C-alpha cells in the first residue's frame, strides 16, 4: 500500500483528507500540540517552520504523495508575525515540495482565494494574482515554490472553507453555535467568496492526485456570496432565526489587514475534469445530513 503524507492532518481539511484517504493509502498525518484520533491514520508531530524536521519526515515516510494543508492563516496575525508566516506558508512549503520531488513523490499545496486582489471576483486559474495582504503574499510564494519544485505538483485554491470540526470553530460552526444560543452576530456584507464544503474539498483533492497533469486548480463552491448571505443561508437551512446575523460593513470591524472585497473563484477547470463543484445550498444540506447541531459541542478554539 502506498503512503500518503498529510501535513496539517489535525486541521479541518487535513483531517478530512486523512480520513478519506485511509481507505486506499497508509496515511501519515501531522499535528502540532494535540494528537487527534482519526481511524486508520498514524499521527506524528511537526511544526512546519522547522524546515529540517519537515524535510526529514518526507524522507522517512517515503510517501507517494504529500498533501499540505498546514498554514498560518490568521490574516491579521500574519501582518504582525511576518517572519513566522513566511517560514510556515512559503519557506517550508518550498522545502517540503523539493524533498518530495527528490524522492519522486507528488506534492499538493492547499492555497487560497486571498492570492487575488478581489477587485473583480469569479477568478480563473490563469488570472493574475495580486495579494492585498501579507498572508496572501506568503501563500502566493508557497504556490510558486511548489510548482518550481516540479511542474507535476499541484496547487489547490479553495475559499471560505466550512464543515463540522470538533477541534476549532470555522465560519459555519461559529454562525450556527451562536444562533443556537440566541446570540446575534455581526457578519460582513462586503466580503464575497465561494463557500467551500471541507468534505467535498477533501474528496476533490484526492481525485486531483489521480489526474496526470500538475498545475493550479480552483476547488471552491459553485456560488459567490457575501459572508452575510452565507450566514443567512446556513441559519435558514438549520431552522434558526436569520435575523440573528446582523449585516455590517467590513470598515466597521477595524481589521488590521486589508481583505480582497470579492475573491470568489470559478472552478470550471475542475468541472471539466469531472470533479464535483457543489452549490452552497447543497453543501449546507450535506452538512446538515451529517449530524445534528444539537450533538455539536463548540470547541473553544477559533481558526489560528
Ligand atoms: N479556512 C478557510 O476559510 C480557508 C480559505 C481558503 C484557503 N484556506 C487554506 O486551506 C488550508 C486548510 O485550512 P483549514 O481550514 O483546514 O485550516 P485549520 O482547520 O485551521 O487547520 C490548519 C492546520 O495547519 C496546522 N498548522 C498551522 N500552523 C502550523 C505550523 N506552524 N506547523 C505545522 N502545522 C501547522 C494546524 O495544526 P494544529 O491544529 O495541530 O495546530 C492544522 O492542522 C490552509 O492552507 C489555508 O491557508 C483556508
């Protein structure tokens, strides 16, 4: 059985990739502090900024492929801790990609819609990337490093990832758990993305690894919408009061880093490769079908 190495296997996307892949691969997945439990997955500790450790792990596990979802993706924190953000998102990304290429393994880097400036929206893979914040700059540098190591490597760009995760809150679980307690939340109307269900993204990532061509692929939800509109869709689908999502403008939130106003993506290229691209309503319905909101105990941790 071939080995798949999932860097960031304790995260929302990484854990779903690791769990799904365990049916077909021997899966080795990384975490930082708290060792997760996913059936059929061997977890090992790794701090991605420790470049030598990351390269040694690739050489030791000898994977057929590496899926790298680990990132410092708190956009405001990346502005303050630039050296660490660069090392995690770009420097170590290149090192892992080169170590993988050296042993004949394929490397897949999970990037972001935040590589675009957001002036237009509905971006295609070939559109010019022009980040407006340091997080986006580091991820774009990570993309370049991944593809410089081998043209057969893959770069995947999702947008606003959501799904059940018992370890930290994401946008969807934050909206739902607050509303469940009757608490109203401020949600911006002027940031537009393409909400992407983590489970579908994980399946699409594994499908991409089966395709012969390397390069950049957008793997995002089929619809562009504001965070506020997405919150309203979630609340309606789960039978909660949509008026609990209070519309606000991003300028009122006084965020440190700039955000791309409309970084929505088109995933037409993925569709041409018969990779499913689902609407927000389909994604939310799938999430609702997986478990009841009542059974969800909100973790204290938010995205870091
Ligand atoms: N979340 C979004 O809306 C979104 C949108 C577009 C693109 N993306 C990209 O999608 C990818 C996956 O996101 P996600 O939602 O799955 O994130 P997540 O749930 O926050 O998981 C992040 C993962 O990265 C690991 N990690 C963070 N810093 C690390 C470091 N210094 N060394 C080693 N591991 C580290 C975490 O490990 P621990 O949990 O063990 O600390 C965790 O496994 C990221 O690359 C992100 O840039 C995310």
